[in-house]
C-alpha cells in the first residue's frame, strides 16, 4: 500500500490474552485512515492464548497497512510492553505513534482525531478522555467504583501537578515520537502506573497535552489491573515527584536540571558567601563550579572580575562572567586557569570530588599571597542525616546534604582537618540554618521555622547547622612575598587589599 505524504504514523497495539478481541479491534480501523498508516506494531506480551497467531492472521489480509507482529517470550508488564513499542517506533522512523489496546476498550474509529492535533503542531501528546462529556463514562458501562476512583485520582493529580486534565487514566494516547525521545521513559515503571509517570514527565518538560472526547466501552474483557494497588502506585508517583522538586529522594524517572540552581534563600550558602564578598574589595575571582554563572553575575555587578569554571557549559554562562573555562576537576585544575587570583570561590563543590584535598591544594596555589578562599560544604552531622542513619533509612536525595552526586561527606571536624591538610588556615567558619524556604516557600511558616533554625544553629552548629561556610587563606609556609616567607598572622593583621588595586610589592610572584 502506498503511503501518503506527511508524517509517518504508527499504531502500537499492546495485547495480552486478546485472541478473541484483537482482530475485531483492528478491523475497526477506518478504511480511509489505513492508507495514512505507515506501520502497525502488534506486541503480544507473552500471552497464554493465541493472540500472536490472531495478529499474524490479520496482518496477512489483503489491503492492510504494513504490520509487524511480535511476541515477547517473557511478560514485560503493561509499562514494559509500551517501552518496547516506543523504542521500536523510534527505530523504524515513525513520527507519530498511537497507543491502542487490543481488547477493543478504546475506539479505533477515532484514530484520525487522535493524530490530528499533533499533525497540526498544536501539542506533543493527545489523550482520549472518557470524562470530557458528562455521563458518557457511566453510560458506556464503566463501573461506578472505577468512575469514582478515576475522578478522585484525577482531581488529586491535577491539584498536585497544576494541570487541568479531565482524565489521567485513559489508555488511549497519541505521542510525537520526537517528544518521547526527549523523555527518560526507559526509567519508568513496568506496571500500570507507567501512564501516570509519562504524564508527569510531559508536564515536567513543559510539553503540551491535548484531550479529545472518546466513547467508553466495557465489554467482556478481563481486567488485569488491581485497583487498590494501582491507586497506591499513582499516589506514590505523584508524591515522589513533588518531593523530588523539593530535593528529597532521587526519582530517577524525572531528569535533574543540568544547571546547578543558585540558592537565593536567606541563610543559604550562596547568599552567605555573597554577603561576605560584599565586604571585600573587588578583585580577580575564580568561581569553581560556576554552573550557569548566576553567582558570577552577581559578583561582576559588584565590580569583581570573574573566571568561571565547570565541567559542563550551561547556555548563557559566558555572558555572565568575564571568562569561562570548561574543565573537569577530577582531572585537576587546568593550566589555562592561571594564577594570581585574589579570591577563589568554591560553593558546594568539594563534596562532589573524589580527591578534594588534591583539588584544594591546586586552588591554594592559584591564589596570590594573602588571597582568600571562600567555600561552602554540607554538614553531614546535621540532625536530618543523623536521623536518617539512626532509623536505618539512609539514602540519597536529588540535592541537599544527601545529594546523590556527593562523593564525600564532611562534619565540622573533618572539614577542618581537610583544609588544614590542603595548606589553608581558617579565618572564619560559620553555619547556615536549614533551608526551609526551599521546601515551604517564603510564607509565614517557613520564616518562623527559619528563625528557630538560626537560633538553634547558633546554640549548637554541629547538630543544627545545615552547611558550613569557610573563609580560608594559605598557610604561612605557602605565603611568599617578594621571595620571603611571611608569617600569615602578620598578613592578616593588615588591611587586605587586592593586588590590582594597591600595586602590592611582590604580588602574584
């Protein structure tokens, strides 16, 4: 059959023990639409009946679209079957793929309407909703308990995600294959809540979803969904996502942002370092782990000249700092970084390194004599991580003290030993309170808790301090002015003035 010009449309038919319904369902594909279908993919998920044979028999009928029939030797689950199908759709060069159930529960007659919004570029996904038309679902035979559960879960999901879908639990869907490639669906569950996770991924990525009304049909097909387990899994998925946005848990099926967020909140490590920098004369700064350059941008506005360094280049970073270097600190500080810096800033950096002591030594060596290093490190002795360990609930989060990318953990004592071994003297070490603003926003409750946290942090920083912010300077043994070793206390007793402002004798040598 000759294909019409336009996007390559595919139909993914997921089938399990659908021998009695599969061919009838496929026969209902509109004849006028068949010429537009580039390929039908029928995936039999290790059925115990003759579903595979039925699919093969239908594919051999005259005038049918090109059809691939596959049978899994092991049951992959509802979600696993979809993953296999979408991967195959991408591999075979399809542009749009429609999910159709082999039991006939969703109307193939509406396939043209399902793909039309994607063809017009209005959205990346189309869902067939049984709830758009009042009374349609119950009139079509949906049991009342399923209708009620659908409505309750959909309302909960909309409230949690800020969406306005009429139904989250329809299995009739069309997707742009290009959009699916951008989503980490391979990390999704293999169970029935796969459909919920893919909605969350679409919304999280800012993709557009359009709904169209579809009829409801409940026949004699066997339902393999455990309703209570499904509801529990859906709620778990939504809560896991909401917690992930706040930094708790890892939620592997939602991608982490490439850019490390600048911490704006009162008492955060970034704001604490920025507050210190405001008291210092402008000079040359090496911002290690600069991410998108948001912190560097603020320093530049204060008159500092910033060289940013990171192992990924976030778009826009070169516009926010005077110079940007792309380098992986695991391989050491790059020679092009140069030296003679008045300040080195390492905000939430060394805990991500396997050899922080070595990197700290290299950073020490690029400071000019008397220069200062400002750094922040999470406190593993904080009550949150202590409690997790004590309760046997140790695990990683997307950010914070237990960030999944942290390779080293520090307490106040181990931090002091580390910086001392790297050749630094400690000028100042302060603690920040817990970032309730990141979890609760900027409301009255968050402000009240933040006030209590700051008070407790002053009383016992090793238990209530969320992060340590340190101001360091190289040991006297590493401080050389005009070729002479100078006692560090002598330097610190004098007013600190950057080399490019004061023409300091021997600076940068």
